[in-house]
């Protein structure tokens, strides 16, 4: 059995009784899902096995680790809080750079 499939019950149980994390968990599943997951059985957005192994090695020290439910919740809470950070100012475009009103000297003269 693939390591990510073996971890599925732990991950689901960690999230199922926390409705406030459901949307965050869906977003995380979407980001981790293997490309083209809908084309292969079991037609679930399971992570790419190489990515999952890398994540488990970096978190637990070995590729066949099963994440702890508390770690899953902690990660999802972190994802949720990171998503609520203040939006960044948009990067200037070439159009903005050519506009004299957007130059620092124009701001000082006005």
C-alpha cells in the first residue's frame, strides 16, 4: 500500500471533527494532489508518492512515516492563518514605471 494511502485514515480523522479546517484541508489536498489524479484509480486527489515521501522525510525522518493527527491539525491551522495574512501590494508593472505620477520625484514635487 502506498504511504499516502496508509496515512489517509489518520489525516481524515484529524480533520473530520473540525469543520473550521475543512476548507483549509481541501486546499491543502488540492496543492498536494498528484497531477492528473482524476485520470487514475482510485480517482482521489492523493499526493504524488515522491512528494509525500519527501514531506515525511523532512517532517519525521523517514519516508514511510504516518503523520500524527495533532501535527495534521497544527499544519492546517498554520495554513489557515497564513492565508489570512494582509494582502501584499501589487508589484509595479511596466506601465506603472513609465507613468510620471508613479515616480518618486513626482511625489516630492506635488
